[in-house]
């Protein structure tokens, strides 16, 4: 199947956020693809606040099933969360469980005035009442496929599709 | 497989942490990397995460300990587990209950994890072999055998200050003979690829054939400290001494006590570590213990993150 060009989606997404937000907004990328996106958005939108990153592994709801196997990155939030307008950035929005975990983690840093969500691809399949305020594209994909964002050495972003049961 | 490492299941997944001996570098590094993320959690205002919510962790201390028990307790609480501290020295065992009966009774109270400290080598191992497959055991020190979480927090501290294990010279100094910490440190250091591990001690405080562990033996501080990047001091364990291992504490301090003069023989940016509790003026001089090369208090802080990592990795590895 032909996947959309991630670079074009990125430009659309950046434009939507730019039209809607001032530069005082704070960005937080969710590891790993969300951090790549957030880094690019941070530059493109000339955001004043330093960029935050979250690894939500410690807040996931499937810990009992999968444990802590992959490398957990350190979450860093280099600005005051209390009272901030934060845009969470993730590459692909699906069940909404990652975003639930991210919101829970954020509240352990403080009480933001507002949290919005930006995602490059919304592939539907929500299992929680979560929605993105900024979306690059909505795609319908078979449930047994995994959509991932990739970053080349040059920094160029692209999308790739895998079978769920096959190793990457 | 015969003689499988008792800490690992048939797929090589860590189920218990009993010793650093025989654990592959990949598992040690996974613990250190995970601990790195927990340091981030311990620096927040809210130092608690919900990972082990609903789990019951029993601290079974058959031997007195303040620091280790406290850091395990803090680690478990920061993971949102329920922690139950049992001071066994003054409870069931003194009424004649056997070790495994105590464990069975606590298992019947739905324990998910045991943290065990015991004066007998192999106690944690015995419990690990006895419990249900979904219960995990952490050795918090058994006799003079092993103290793996101490060794791991030491590795974490070394990596924090020295970045890489593969070009380091490390000296372990003092009472190697009685030290479970030293044994666990040596296994971890060699597994992580430290090319030069030395032990510096009088002959009476070294185990027989200690060279077989892959260390170089020195009896003289002035020779042994040359080109050393990391000094790992050990406590002189008076309570474990039987007979005349040493003439006196003063005599020991004269030859092996770490003073500023002796420290100046090591590399200029060498770090000084100690697992505590310290005997000031016996194995270490106050000027060094409180000096700028000392990382003894950061060791304690990192110990919490490392124990959080061990507990959460074990709890997530369900057989």
C-alpha cells in the first residue's frame, strides 16, 4: 500500500499548529518517533520554551503483560509544567493508551493549564476517549499492521508499515 | 540445560537477583540503563510512579541493616508497592520457626517479592528455589557470598563518573575475605569489561586463590594504587573476624587506611567509593571520606534508582 510522504504531513501539521498557537506553548515529544517530530516542530515554530521528552514506559497499562524489556529513556521536562499550555507530540495515534500514560506522567510534574495533542497520523482504533487537536492525516489501516515513523541520517522522516507478528 | 543459572528461567530471563556471578553483560547493562531513567523520577517533586501498584514486597532481614533495608523500602514505595518490613531476628525465628516455614507463611499472605538479607551464604538462593514461579527474590546480602544490588549501584556510580568501563583500572581495597560486596563487585566489573581489577589487602584478609576471579593481587598500597581510576574501599568487618586476622585497627590504618597521601598515588581524577557503614580512621580517613574525590553519598542516592530498576524488571518478568 502507498503510504503518504511524512515530510509533507509534517509541513501540514506544523502549519495547523502555527495558525492556532502562540510561541509560548510548550512541546513535549513522546519517545521515540514523537521526539523526532517534536524536535522538528520546535525548530519550525520557533518555540521559546525548551523541548520536553517523555518515555511513558513507567506509566503503561500493559506492564503486567510485557514487563520492562526495551530500553527506557529518561523523561526530561525542562520547564515549569504548572500552568503551562503543553502540546504532546506523537507520531501515530491509535488506541490512545500511550497518550493516557503520558497525561498521567505529566500530572506528576504539575498541573498544566491545558494539554493538546498533535499527531502525524491518526489511524483510528481508539480504546479510550482521546482525540488529537492537530493531525497530519487520518488513515484507515488493517489492525494487524504496525505503522512506524522512521528517521534517516539526514533527518528526513518517512512512514513504514509492518506485519504485527513479524520482527522489524 | 544442566547447571542452569538459578536466577534465569529457561529463556534466559531474569527471575531472581541472587548474585552478579554468571549474569551476562546484557542483563547488567539493562538494569543500569533502566536505573538511569529512575534517577529522573527521583529528581522530580513527585517521586512516585504507579508501576508496582498492588504488589506486596516483603523485606526479610535476618541480619541487622539500616541503609540497605531503608533504600529497598524507599525504592519499593516509589514504585507504589506495599512494603512490609520484617525484623526476623526478633520474631518467628527466635520462636523456632524454620526459614522456609517463615517464607511459606508470608507467601500465603500473597507476597510478590522477597528482599532477603541473611548471615548464611545461600539463604536467598534457598528461598528462590522454594517459592512459586511468580514470586521473585532479591538477595540483599547473604553471608560472605554476594550482595548484587550493592555491586550494581557501584557499577552505576562508576559509569556515571567514568562513562565507560573498558579503559578503567579499578582497585578494591580492604577486607576482601569477609566481603560479599567485593565478590559481587569483582564479577560485575569483569563481566562489564573492566580490563584491570586489583585487590589490595593484607594476606590474612584475602580469600585463597582470589586470583582465579580474574584480579591482580597487591599487598602494598603504594604499588597497587598506581594508575588507578576507581578506589572501592571495604569496611573492616570486625564482627566477622575470628581469631587474629589483624594486629590492631591502628596498625591496619597505617598500612591500608586511605589517607590523602595514599590517594595521591592514584590517578589525579580518581573517585573514592565505600559501601558503608564507614569506619572513619580505620579503612578511610575523614579528609578523604568527605573530600572532593569521594562519591560515597551519591552511591547511596543511586542505590535507590538501581533497586527500583531491579524490582521493576523482576516484577515485569513473569514466568
